């Protein structure tokens, strides 16, 4: 379901920006509203040559802001990470995340705008993540953004967090619609076809926990928070670091859902199996307080490999489905992989093997743009501004949505296609 459709069905649906929304009549030149926004500022008649969007991101535990123009130039950006705090508490505590967002959002936004070298009056619109995410975090970003919108009389563009991840590749690479996208993060695992801005077909998603969540849980089971080689790292990065020294063949974990011919993911069972193996090995070695398993690198490698095979197999089916149904035409076979877990180099190499085997082009944004950031939100705002989508001005009673679907769900069609995936050696 497109974001516009979602908002229209919501009791908090807003009136779209119109030529008279600013309290005066604006004479729009011949052509589209999009052309008008390209040429003229919505404030005091000041002209500028390009669209410029301020993006604000607070969906989880990172406070991000960026100013981006329609050419894809990142004019200014800032990010405050809460990783160190949440590592000490063993996970994200929503109320703590909210407090940290509240303490840092004004400074982060101010830094991004100052670094951009533009004034607020030159900014075309303010784009902010409103779905999905942690309710308290989303609420903080939305409240601050609406205050900015009111103060500076700017159009507001609500952003779907996962759509923003999906379209980041169009900022860094020449990726044309349609394309297949795999979104991997701490809260999501999604396969979809991006047909256009805010136009997605959902092929499959996780039915339980996400891959980032699984890696964090495994890292806690292995006590990696106090491992000398993993200081200050999140769970996924710690697992990846140790896995580079390990043997993936020493332990063989069950690859999830091989009986099911669809694109649904599941990581909870795999995480439980790995945790049981860790407990068994700890008992066998008779570990004392503060000690780590001698087989730790091998366990990390085997866990990461099993997770990667599961991800690759479901993605392989999605590729074959798109080819069979003609959803992605010849010459446009592109697989975009984004989200925080997409920074994992082992997963990237494995998906590159898959792309090569299926004649797809793999596109991954640079790691710093895979994790949550303000740049992707600002760029999504540019995309929507250029397409004339989801531009709002009257913002009374606007709400965030902690849970929100991505696109039109066609996962049953994938299941009904009953596509068998050939074996692909990913032991890289």
C-alpha cells in the first residue's frame, strides 16, 4: 500500500498542500506543481534553483538530520548515536531512547542546517520519519519537526522508514524503477519490488524477529559486550568481526523454512538453536565468570553463515519469481540491499554471488548510509517532492504509526508460484 493510500485511510489524514495553503494566492506558472516547487520558494517569493529538503530521522535509537538537494548532493548532515548507552543496558529501552532523542534533536538538526550553508527559508520542505518504529522515538521526531514546520511555514513530507532505506540506492547509484529490494535491519527483514516512489509490491517479510535482532541476541549469549576485540561494537558487528577468524564448517545449524516455497523469513528458531549450542559448549568447557568460549569464532562464523544462507535462499526465490512473472523487465535486473544489517560484508559477498549467478546487478549503498540516518530521509523527501507525492501543510492531529505495511502484499502469489530454489554454494 502506498503511503498516500495509508494516510488517506487513517483518521489522521491531512489536507495536501495546495496553492492557497499558505494564506495567500500563489500564481503557479504553466506546468506541474512539481515544476513550481523546483523554481520558486514557498516563502516571501524568494527564488532558488533547486529543491532542498531537511530530513529528520528518530525511528529507533539514532538521532539523524541532513540537508539534501535534488541533485543528490548532501549539503549537511549530523548524527547522534545511542549505541554506547544501549550496549550498557543490553538492549534498547524505549523511554531511554526517547530521552536521548529529546536531548539531542535540536543540536543535531541545527548542526546539519549550519553545515549545509543554506538558510531555513531556502529549504523547500521538511521530511520526517513517521512510520514504522518505536512509538516514543517517532513521537519525539514528529513533535520537533511539526514545531519547525509551523515556525518556518514549510511543507511537511511524512516518510515511511523502510521506503527511505529502499530508495537510498537511487541517491548513490543510477537505479531505475522497477527493482528488487532486500531490507535487512534490527527490526525488519523485507523483500519487495520498488515500482516507483511510494509504490511497492511486498514479496515477503520476517514472521518473527529480524536478522539484526537475532545477531544481537546471539552476541549477548556469547557475552561479546566485554570481549576485548568487540569493545563498543553492536551485536551484529561483533559477530561479523569474530566470524572472520572462524570456521563455518565446525558447526552446522538448521537453515530455516526450507520446506516453505515462499519469501517469508524466520530467525527466532535459528537463534534458539544457536543459544542452546552455546550453553552446551559453555558447560563442556566449564567456563568461569568473565571467560569466553575457545570456540567462539567458529560459533560466530557458523551462526552468520546459517543466517546468510536463509536470507540468500529467500532472495533467490524472489529473483526467480520476478523473472517468471515479468515484474522486472529484461535489462533492469537490479537487486538493492539496504538497512543496517546490509553493512555486513559477509552477507554482501554472498548476495553478490547470488546476483552473479542470476544475472542481476547488486547495488548496496555505502555502509554509513545503510544504518539509520537523516540523509535517506531527506532524499526520500526529494523523491516525493519531485513526484508531487505526500506533501502536506495542515498538520493538526498528525500522528506517527509504530507499525505500518510496506506496499501491496503479494506474498501469497509468491507462495502459489511454488518456485524451487537450486542449491548455491555460499561458503565464501
